[in-house]
DNA sequence: ATGCATGAGAT
DNA sequence: TCTCATGCATA
C-alpha cells in the first residue's frame, strides 16, 4: 500500500497540474456545497484526491473507513507539570529504584536487555504519573535561548565562525549533517553492542545527571538514530547522547548487576486513544497539502467537514505534515 | 518505526 | 495559531 501511495501520488499531481482546469472543474460540482472550498486551489486538490481514490480502489480492496472519532482523554492531572529532571518512573523495574543510592546506573541493563519493553512497551502504568512531561529534557526551552536559527548547516560566515569559536562552541563539526548522520549511526551500533534498547537509553539519560537533561522517550531516541528529527533537534541531542554513550561504555567495562524488582503498576487511568485517519481521507489531505500546506482556519474547517473529520484533527494533521517536511533525513540534500 | 497529540513559547 | 520538541499508542 505504501508503495502505491508513493508511486502514485506524484503522478497524480502531475496529471492535475498538466491537465489544466477544464477536466478538473467538471469534477467539482460537489464542492459547491462548500463555497469556502471552491476557490480553485482546494477544488483542484479535491479533484486530485478523487482521482487518487479511484485509482487505489483498483489497486487494492480498500478497507472501509476506520474509526474517525477523536476520543480525547484528559487525564486530569491536578498536579503541576512535572519536570523531566527529577521524575522517577520505576514501573519498568529496570532502572533507578536505587534504594541505596546506586543511582549512578547509566546502563539500565535488565536481565534480558533486549527482551521486554522493546516490542510492546510493558510499562502501561506510567501513564498517570508520566503523563506528558513537557518542557523537554533540554534547557533549550528557555525563552532566551533557542537553538540556532541557521537555516542551513554549512552556511557560516567567517566572522560568525570566529564568534562561535570564541563562544567556546564547535560549529561545523557538530552541525554538519554528515557528522550528525555518522554519529547517529555510530551511536546506534554501539548502543546495540551494549545490549541497550532505545527505551533504556531514554531512561538512563535521567541518571546521567546533566543539568537540564531528563529522560527521553523511545520515540525520540529512535528518531535520533534514524535522523527523523529537525536539524536543530539533532544538534541539541547529540552531545547528550554522546555523553551517555561514553559513560555507558565506561561502565560496561567493569560489569555490574542490579537486582531489579518492583513494577507495581499504580493501575489505571483512561488511556489515550489514537485517532486513525483512513486511507481515503489521508489521500485527500495529502492532495490539499500539496497545493496549500498552510490552509487558513476556515479552509481547515471546510476540509474537515468535507472529510468528516474533526477540525482539530485536520489542523494537527497539517501541523505534523509541515513538521515532517522539515525533518532531517533527506531534507537537507546529502 | 511512525501516526496523531500536547504544550510552551513565538508570531 | 503556528512552530518545535516530544511523547503515548500502535502497526
């Protein structure tokens, strides 16, 4: 299915663009209902989407639309937004739980490092206490200091370079996409060699008591390794992960073991349900996005209505889509 | 590994 | 309202 989408989509766009208005306009009577959508651009996108539907329905039996209800849970956490710095989640039973201050464990190796938590994170209870510890593990969220706003990696002026150097920073060496890519790969290999999962690394990061650095999720570690983070995000995380890697390998030399234990699950809280946008709707959204990556609120509402999706779902979809475009991977020509 | 979501800070 | 960094849930 993915293959179909990838190969078909660009083609459809071309069909659309090259075929001019005539045929397309003919396919849009339905759009009249939504006057807001009928301003050409969206209409055309919609036509495109329709073509996509027809094509794909031939390509494979289209599963009927998935659930489209949003289902928001709102774990009422009356507590303050916890800081990632000192929060301790012990459900995994594989890290901290340092009764005697053995908190220096940076490699949360369990008896079987790669067995549990990887596939189906067996930590269901941490929801209510973990919730969403935003603000991130980085100090980078502080108003004044945002990472670097350099749009392009290698674009440094000599004067700038000097200034940066003076500031005690190492510019290109760390910001170079290739360096990042290389590091990410090295990191992954060595991590695996240590028998540590991505989730393990994320948690161990909190034990590495670097200022302003808390735990991270398996998702983030994964994204770092696969370069699916923004350039700035990669740059910010690199030194942290590098620090962990070095510590972990150091500790690996003089083995150690820890009698793990508790995984007392505090038990239940409403679990957040992920809304799933069905393939047809997704295709439409992609079509719209190709023409208008940043639709106005009105258009979003119109699109939402047309696709029978919650407006917020559509809005978030566009946000995520934009974010996706900005990610590293092949974004910056390598 | 990745889709949909949240939340803080910037616009 | 958007962007960004992140995360839970899930394929």
